[in-house]
């Protein structure tokens, strides 16, 4: 039997902390309906990569802001 993708249902009300930012970015990109209906595995590699890139960018910005606040104090 071929190994296929597991279809895990996605529940926006019951998210892990790391999924909150990921879902927030997916919503900004207009992919929230696709994620809710088919789970994270329903996204294409391009869509997943875009989300991953934006997560990295956002985390970098948050880290930079935190460092700037530390320097001001």
C-alpha cells in the first residue's frame, strides 16, 4: 500500500501556540479556508514556503524590537 498524507482535521479553536502565528499568516495570505477545510497538508509547497518565510521574517522583526526596547531601558 502506498503511503499517503494523513488527513488531520484542523480546528482553529484548539491550536498549539506555534500554530497561532502560522494560522495568522495563512489568514493574511487568504489561505485560512483551505487550511480549515483540508488541514495544513492541503497546502502546496509554494504556499507552505511562503508561510514559513513570513514566519521567519516576523520572528526576526519581533526579536529586533525586543532588543531595541532593552537598549532603551
